[in-house]
C-alpha cells in the first residue's frame, strides 16, 4: 500500500534520522527560513545522548561551538532551573557536559518545538533498497518509508528539495547509490597510525599479531548504560532468558588474578599466583586496578546518583560485543532488531553473572550487586536503553576522505610570533587547518575492538587511542563522490576507519549537522537550486561563524577580553590567510 505524506509543498529538507546531527541540521536550516521533515524510525529523538551517552566526548571545550554549545547551555539551564545553582545536580552536570538520558531527550524535544518549520515523523522506517529513492537526473525527489504505526504497514512518499542522511548507519547514501567504505584499511593505504590489524596494551605499545593488514572488521557496538547505586532508584538486573554462563566464565580468572589489558601497573606471574591465593581467602587482588563495577564498566558520574557506563577498555570482557556486529550496517532492520535483542540479553547476562555467579569472589559479587538500572529512565523499555551505540557503520566515499593525517600535526613550533610564513599566525600544536573547514573538533583517535578474546594476545584486536590536537574538518567529507546533487551526509561522513574514529563523537556530528543544514539552505537559494558541491564556501563559512560555530580552534580565541565578535573576526582573517597560501 502506497500513500503520500501530504504537505502544501515538498519540504525544503528531508532529514533521515533524529540523531543530534539531524536535529542541529533542521534547526540551522530553520534559522535560514527553510522547512524540514525529520524521519525517525523510533518513537523518540536524540540518538545516543538520549540513550545513555551522557558523558560528552570532547577533549578541548571550546574546540566545537555553535548549536552543540547551545545544547550544552540548555542542559545546564535545565539543572539550574530544576535544582538551583548550588545543587549537587548542577555540580555533577559539569557545566552541561554531563547529563541524564531523559534530560537530553527533553532538551531536544523542547528545542525543536520552538521551530514551526520543523516536523518530526515518528515510527517511519526507511529500508535502504534503491527502489525507495526516487530521482530526476542527479536530484533526489522523494524517499519512501514504511509507517510502523499503521497496522497495514503503509508506504509513504516523503518529497523534498534537499536530503540529508543523518543516520548512524548511512542508509540513505547506500540507497541513493553513493559508494561507501566498510571495515578497516590496511596501513599501506593512507600510511595511518593504528590502521589494520592491531594488538596493543591500552595506553601501551603495539604487540605480537599487529600486522596492519586491512579487513572487513567493524568496531564493536554496545549499550551506553544508565546505572545507579541509589537503592531508592535502583532496579535489579534480571537473568535473561537466553543466559549462557560460558560467555562470561573467563571473567572469573580475570577477577581473581587481577590481570588487565593496560600497560600499567604491570602484574607479574608471581603476583598473579599470589592473587589467586588471595582469592581463596575472599581478598582483593593487588594491585586492585579494576575493583567491582569498574571491572565491567568505565563509569562517568551524572546528576542524581547515576553514571554513564561504557565498555571498560582495561578488561578482556565488558559490555562491547565484538565480531557479531560486523553485518549490522548492511543488514535489514529485521536483522538489526534481532542483534539489538541479542546485545541487550548479552549485557543483562554479564551483570547477572557478575552479581550472582558462585565462582566469583564474594567481595566482587557484593560490590556489583550495589548497582542496577535507573528506575526513572527508559520506563517503557524495562529501564534499559532503547538504542544501541552504532559507533561506525557505512562511511561515505565523499569528495574528501578524512584520515589520521588530517588530525596529526604536520609541523609544530614554539614560536608565538608565527609559523614561519610571515603571516603572524601560529596554529600551535594542531593539525594544518583546511581552507574549506566547516567546524573544528577535538577528540583522540579512538576505536573499540573488532574481535573477541584470542589466546595469547595482550588485548582485543582493534583497540586504540592516540592523542591528537584540535583539528578542522573540510566540507568535502559530507559531499558524495557520486552524481547526486542534493544530498549531504554529515554523520556517515567520508573517512578512513582511523580518521572516522575521532569524527564519530556527538559534538562533531552536531557541528557537522549544523553545517549540512546551513549548506542545504544556501544551496536552495533565491536564484535557483545549486548542487551541494557548488555551495559558496565563503558565504557558508561566514554564515556558520555568524551562528557561533568554531571553524579553526586556537587557544587565543578564548583568552580574556576576546568577545564573540572578535572571535569571529580572528577566525575569518585566519581563513583568508590559509586561502591565500593555497593560491600561491
């Protein structure tokens, strides 16, 4: 059954995915008087920040601005209004960078409600077959979605003038025929640090088995868990129906021996033997690097006695489920939903095992039993997150492929007077800025494992974290390298596996969404629509700076006495210097 979603005219923007990047795209377009329809498969908006990722992944605050900083401001304002300036909740929200899932969702909903130009269609499923994308020449004219709220599963046609793929999976680019990357490039492709097959101690050196060869492996997914040790708001973890003790049995030796995957502290064979003897007396290992819940989770404190629980990188077994997610990005929603259930039951089983298995030391079980799901989160879903953390799906092949070489400095100078070219500007300790930059950002090159535990390896294959300075992101990462003129992809961006490992953070995605919404609005100009690749770069950058975006980060932007207007002017002048150098 096929019906049309009726609007007076086609929407200016059709945005697939109510992720934070999709939301900022719609808001940025609304600022330029453009209408948007956001298509969301679930009954909820907000992507991962509304599903447990409450500890914002940004290394330098101020490196990313614009609508991301407005989101942060609104988070803090919520806690101040609800609890008062001097409350523990305001302190634990860390100036708006740490938040509860329900607060993030509420902030996003209230924010969107301020813009009548934006419509959200919930429970609409887009399947990435090419028959669900209609084109005229190089332009997409409509997409077809299934209405999951309709018992008949009616197919609806959503018409628009410009389309944005803001899904974590990259479904629209695939259906539109845009080429994409999956898996890991070998080290020889781009000459990147961390590329290909890799075994290394966490924060330590590469070790045996690291060949650097490419493969189809995709970094692991998990659920970002909202947990609490507050008895008044704690829900007990139940044993899942599919519980398989053998999946978690290796945890017993890890807990008793005290071994971990980090480079420090080193635990000798003699210390392991002593720790096993200590375990027989219900004593903790020495040193006790991963005691109790920290053996399972890397926790960050959130307001109201909650934590954002992520995978524990120092452990061989935690909430990630490597290997099983490899088919996810290119599989049907039927397969994806089954994997999501499998991952949920695996996670529930892990905590049930840690809290109850008699082979584990009593001290460890007691510490783990203090924790449970937060009763006031995800109430309709058994207090468990509704959405899995798709860290990496398809990566579009765009006009520019972002790699580790765009992140790591090409040169470094301590000369505060300049970088040697006579312009007086010194982008110290950072990667060379792009002349087509649409945002700055900053987080480590960071990937989770791609394979499960292997005998004799120091860690799981694929784990890495390499520090880097702030960097800029060029416009071309969102522009398809394909004959599609009215499509941008600000989430499944064009990057290598290693390059994507830093761009995949929500602050960067929110900034890229803002840039995509702005660029789309400018392409839909008064003098007729122009292709995405032909946007006026100067106008786009000026508009983004006017919206408070940070296009080039330098610590001097945040010195005392530098106001917003001065910050915009400094960045604009730096951009012109970069463009003049490129023309020489």
